[in-house]
C-alpha cells in the first residue's frame, strides 16, 4: 500500500484501465467456453464495484457544480462577471457549433455503415426500451431546453437535473453579489459575506470528499472496463471499426489540430505547451468517462499550471462540465449518418442543418456523467422521421460501442473546457504572470 501511495493517481487509473481490458477479454473467453451463465455470474460479482463508482460520481456532481458556480459568480463585481459570462457562453456555443459541423463533415466523408445491424443489436434492445421511456421529449429541442431552465431548484437538486441547478446557482450568486455591493447597512453586508464564506467552505469540503472518492477510482475503473469487455468482447468493437474510426478520428483532430489552432490564432501563443499541461485532467477524463469527476483536477491544473484566476476557473470549468460537450457534438452526427445509411434515405442540406442545431442543443443537456450522450440520440434522431424500431436499432448500435467512444468523447469535452477557460482568461487578462 505504501508503494501504491507513491504512484501518481493518473498512472494507477491508466494501469487499472489496461488491466480491466485484459481481464474483461479473459472473462469473455471464459464465457465462450463455459457458457453465458458463467459469464453473467462473473460479471455480477465484478459489476457492483464499478456501479459504486458511478453512484459516487452522481452523488458529488450536483454539489460540486452548485457550490462552485455560486462561489465563482459571487466573488466578482457584476461588470466583470458580465464580460466573463458573455465571453464564456459565446466561446462554448461557438466550439459546440464548430464541433457539430466538424463532426458532420467527418461523418459524411467516412460515410459509416454496418451490414449486420440486426445481429449486433439483438442483445441490446431490451436496454433501449427502458431508456426510451426515460428519454428526452424530442418534440422541440430548443423549447424543451428553454422550459427546463426554470424549475424548482430543490426538486432539480434531488433529481440530478443539471440545467435548473446551473441557472439557480448563477442567479443566486449574482443576487448575493448585488446585495453585497449595494446594501446600505453593515449588518446585511456582514450576513451575506458570512453566507458566501459558508458556501466557499462547503465547496472546499466537497473537494475533500472528491479526494476520498478519487482513491477508489482505480478499483471502479477496473470493474467498469472489465465488465464492458467481458460483455461485448473485442469482436463487437471490430464490427464497429468504421464507426469507431470515424468518431475517434474526429475527436483526435479536434484535440490536436482544432484546439491548438484556436489557441494560436486567438491568444498568439504556442498551443502545445498549454495542451501538455492539460494532460492530467484529459487522461483522467479518458479513464473515468466523467467530466464532472474530472472537475477538481481541471480546476487545480487551471490554477496551478495555467495560472488562471480562481474566480474564472471556478465558473467556466463548472459550467463547461455540464453544457460544453464538444465530444458529444462530434459523436452524435456519426450515428445520424449511420442511420441514413442503414435505412436508405438521403440527408438533405436542410436535414443536415437541423441535425447540427439539434446536436448543439442536445449537447447542453448531456450532463457530466458516464454515458450521458446516449440519451441525447433520441433527440437528434427525431428529425429524421424514423420508426420506433429504426430509432431503437440505432440506439442499440450506439449502446454497444459507447464504452469505447465515451472515453475519447469525454477527453475531448474536458480539453474543450480547459482550452476555453485559458482563452477567455487570456482575453480578459485573468491569467496571472508567474
């Protein structure tokens, strides 16, 4: 145990991922030899350890975002927040739109298709039926998101509904700052200041809980990875080779070409030292498949290595972990084009534009937990007039390969959050010279 404590957590997580892949493939082979019942029995023993990690992430994601947004919003003058908030939202919308267009172009160029969709999806359809009952109302993507912004914040907190929590936290932080700046009596200012100190203390306590949860990461990552490979095996991923290559190529180009180009053009600096400093949060996002779980590491990296001021990183990274999903915007168009190829319909320019807009708005509701993008495919596919059976087929295909793609997708999301924080900080002079 003393030896393990000396190894950086990022290497433990990567080691757990590699061992999980190997163990999962071994279990998959055992299942082929001794039957499905044996496979299910082994997975049933391992799966709870992974499910515990997922439950831990769900437990902490809302408190992290809630307290971080209030603290980040309330610690700046309203004028400064206005410039920062506008810059951050504009940047996130621009990169999401860019990623959706880029993902659509990549998908059209690769033109992915599968010949044996029915055989691949047969074992996954029951999961899709349960998901479809809980999926988003896809009647009007924009209005659905607009309506969901304003809801009972306590109900949203209990249900893990991200968008109302974000809106309420920002409004609460702004209101506290206005009261602090405009209150005429000292008692009010003292009371509000004390309340903000409590919130700041709550944020620090949540981060301490996250440090404890992160100790469990290697165990949970091993369990989740081994179960994924045990259930699906390498042969299923090989069947999806064209689809996987399309998504992964788009994400790699986004991380290593598009983001560096944006940094170089906007900030006039060499982008690659910046990306190298982001390696820890990006690799953590890759193995955990959770933007929210990576949030404390992103904040620490942003403040200590990129020297971004705390009030900026606390706001932009918390917001980005829930609404800035560039990896999702690349991922979803691939399955839309796959649906067109599977069911033999041509995508018009109008449908492509609708798809791009749907992807951007869908990504806002993705959340920061593993596999969040799967539910959003219902929204994107709604614009193609597919039958329920056809929609379920595409969702099942996506579900089969999601454990693999979700890792690359989350790494792209977290890279986008950190790059956006750096770019906005650079333009607003909120990066300290050290």
